[in-house]
């Protein structure tokens, strides 16, 4: 299926017929981002899904994002164009593992990144995304222990920013971001000394970038640790003419749209999430025609998970 004008017309017609709002994450294919009603980072899309009055939400993103939308709006129909679009980070902790960890720290507050299954969210006190993780942890009284899961690099970033010693971090990672490493970043930065560095906190290189900035190897004012939504805001504000981007490559599309005068380059141009890319033009068309794949979350799990997701979208508003 070619993403041409006929495809675009048909997608819009079917979306109208279903009364559906189309949401696309910043890592989606450019043609999917361009046809969506809204694009954004995980937090922005959760908020839009919660506030939308459309009866059907078509979530062009990965499964946990669509699941979060369903948890927040159990009466809406939530569709994902391909339910096999998973997430290696969400797979790095199970509900049973989290229960075991909680048993070792019975008084701790559990903060889970939104990249988790509904079952894990049901065991969680507050969810967070990369754009509000620091605010979420700051909202917890300083004397309470915190269990932070599943991303170790985002956890390290939060620990650094909050200066909290009583924050325990699960050792999970996203294979795409973990693969963007420090030496590669240092090499690219040395070759473009005037460029800003936009780094997603899930990256394996985030810690070493800050270390190199502390050492003076990388210019401190140029290193920015940002969520994908934060990168778009920073792109509109920076005076830099070139920016090195350390995150999934789908992000470049929105960045180039937001600031066409800036030269954006990927630190690692192989950093592509195969799950995000399962949402193809053909898959979106099929989804709208057939009303599939529909996302279901068992009512008891959704009930227990809802509080943690609602607390997440309320913080930093
Ligand atoms: P954000 O868009 O919230 O920064 O999340 C990045 C991500 O990896 C989602 O899968
Ligand atoms: Fe999950 Fe990583 Fe893909 Fe994001 S980029 S959906 S964290 S596997």
C-alpha cells in the first residue's frame, strides 16, 4: 500500500465514519505522523486520549500506549493497527518480578515508567514518562524509599536530578536507546563542535554525555537530556544551527518540521524501533476498515492500574 493521496483520503474517510481520533507517537513513520490528528510524546498522547470526546481512539504507537489509553477510558474503543507492536523495555519487568521486588521493600513507593504492561501498572503507585519522571519522584516525600522501574538509564537520570539516595533502580533497558552508546556520541560531538546534543534519557549514552560534559570534553550548555516532546520545544528555542539527536530516528521527522532551518542528524542512524515501524500505511488502513486490532484490558487490572496512570497525567500539568 502506497501512502499516496488516495490512501490519505481513504484513511480520513474511514476515521470520520468511525468517529475515530488518530494519535501518532513521535517515533512513527513520517506518513503515519502526517495523517494523524495529533502527534506527541507518551505523556502528551495519554492526556489527549483521556480528554478526547471521540468514541474510538486509533493509537499509532506501541501496545503499552494503547493499553494506557484503554485504562484511562474503558468505555472507549481503542484500536492499534498491529497488536504485535510491543516494547523491549516493557518486556524487561513482569508483574511477578515487581511483586517480588516490592516484598523486599514493603514501605517503598513504586514508580513505573509508562513503558510497562497493564499488569505492572496495576502493581504501581505512580507512573511517569520521560518528560515528568523527575517531577513524579520529587512529589514523593524525601524519607520514603522509591522503587523505580524498568529503565535503568532513565532511573540514573532521575537519581542524578533529584539527588535521591533512597531510589532503587530496576536494570531494564530499551534495546534501541541502549544501543546509542557513549563513544559513538563523543565521536559525533567532536566532529560537530557547534552542534547542540538532544539526548533521550533512555539512551545508554546519557550518563556518559553528562560525565563528558562535567569533564569539559563536551560543552555543558549544549548537552540537553529531553523527552521527545521536550526535544520539539528545545528545537523551537535553540539558537543552534545544527543538532545531534540521540533517540529513535522517527523523531527527526517532527524535529525537521518544527525547525526546518536546523540541520538535525541522528547520533546513530540505525536506532530504529521495529515495533514502532510495524504501524505501516497498510496496517492503518486495515485497522480502520476492520476495526482491529482492538485493545482489551481486563476490568480488574484496569481498575488497579488507573490510579497510577491518572496520577501520572496530573503531575507537571
Ligand atoms: P517519550 O515520547 O515519552 O519521550 O518516550 C519515548 C519512548 O521510547 C516511547 O517508546
Ligand atoms: Fe520500547 Fe524502545 Fe521501541 Fe520505545 S523505542 S517502544 S522504549 S523498544
